[in-house]
């Protein structure tokens, strides 16, 4: 069955099979891959692996600090949870999905943190029809992803944990400490976590509505910060790879324009950091100019050009779609983009080439 967004264990099924078939490393209890193979799944391998006589390339899926990946994997093998923090759009969710798929074979055992998340959404709830009929029984209990993770010995992902109210977050303290969940409604209601259980939580450090974590809960996690990409070539690689996947999943098989991708990556990096490649300081918009946002701009531009212009992509469509991304937090940020074009892009346009064509699309920035 086709899905709009296949989970990582489906998207990279063959790679995972090849890694499991060739994995000779020591595995923590109930892990499907050794820590070395988990690292290779995320960072890729230099040589393809052989699976049933077929050569399988293990692709690089995460671009950033390779040593941080090793620390994250080892943390999940220990007695603390893993907390991935960073600005929005820094691939925290993608990394947690990749880790879960490699270690436990599933990335969908997930709690989505919101301002409305309650304790029973994290631990367990009840089928009230059965509860009224038979009283509190295991049949009437509705397990949460956390309950399922403990019972099966698999990773539970907790997305945007700091979106949850302070007191709801702290439900995890005793579970992370003792690996036990008490169910007082049942006579023998104690769930002991099986080996392999752990929690990968994500939290962003910028958005409004983020709640502080208690010191007691922080001590139960190993924190790893994922920083924004700071290299144009690397950012362009990510934009190209992710845009290709999204467009293909949308049924659009077109050739990607690497020159336009590099211009997009350059624009986002410079607006994000407030510094041009020539070393000049520039204003930055309030919105998060993340790599994920750049991918969205390219995909939207490519889809618009495909459906309306019968072409792969154009700089005109790129600038049109960039406006929405820049003005997401404050419409006045359009002036930041206008200044960027008037000074930075105009100067580069003197050398002609694609930057000149890019500057000519300044007419859309009003």
C-alpha cells in the first residue's frame, strides 16, 4: 500500500536488511543492529554491502557532527534517555526516526507533545465501555506508545516534549529512573520495562510555547544539540536529496537544478547566520531560515513550475515561494529579503550568470 510519507523502516528497508545480514558487532539486548551498524545506517558506508547476491549502497542520511551520532547511539544503550535539542528544522525528528528504525525496527511508536497532552496520553487510558462492563482489567486498558515501548522492549519517541505542561513532562521521571510503570487500578498493575526500551525525546529551543524542563527530568536524559548546517555545499546536498524524495513521493519525476539549489542554500545560510560569503554583516529575519524550510521552498517552487509552467523549476517561482517562508513570523521581514537582494544579490549579479537572473526576480519582493 502506498503512503504519503513512508516510515524510515519502510523507506530504507533494503538497507536495514543488508546491515542486519552483514552485522557482526555486539548488540545490546533486544537491538536489531549493533551500535556500529546503527551508526553506519545513519552516516552511510564507503563500500556497498551484499544482500542475497545484490549490492546495496548504505546512503548517508544525516549531515552534521558524526561523533554526536556515536554518542547518541551509545546513550540509548545505557540507562538514560536521549534528548535531541536544537532550533526548528535541524532534523531532530528525522534523526530520532532513523535511530528508532535501526534499533527497534519501528519509528512509529511515538508520542506527539502538545499543550493539550495529558498524563494518560503518555502512560495509558481506558476503554470506558469495557471498564464499566468488566471493571479495570488488562483488556480494558488502552496502552500508550510509552506502555508499548516498555512492554515490547523498543524505543519510544517523544516529539516536542517541551510543548507539554511542566507537570506532564515529569511523569517520565520515575519511568526513566526505575524502568517501571505502576497501574494502581489493577491488583497486579506493575509493568516492568523489557531490555531495549528507551526514550528519544526532541525539543526545540526557539519557538513560543516552549516549557522549561525540571532539573530532575533533565538528569534522566543525555542531551545532544543539533546545530544548523553552516556549509553551503552540505546544505545544498540535503536540499537536493530531500527534495528529490518528496517530489518522487508526490508523483513528480523531474530533474533537479543544482545551480538553483546552490543559490537557495546560499541565500538561506546567509540570512540565517547574518553574514555573506564575502564577510559582510547583514540583517536576519525573525523566522527560522532552516534547511527544512529551504527544502519546502524548493519543493513548492518545483511543483508550481511543474503544474503551471510545464517545466522543472524557475528562479521566478523560487523567489515567489521564498516570500512566504521569510514572512512567516513577521511580514516586515520582507524588507530584510529586499535589502539582501538590493545589496548582496545585486553585487553578485555584476558577474552575470544565474545570480543576474536571480536579481531580476527582485520585482516579486514588494
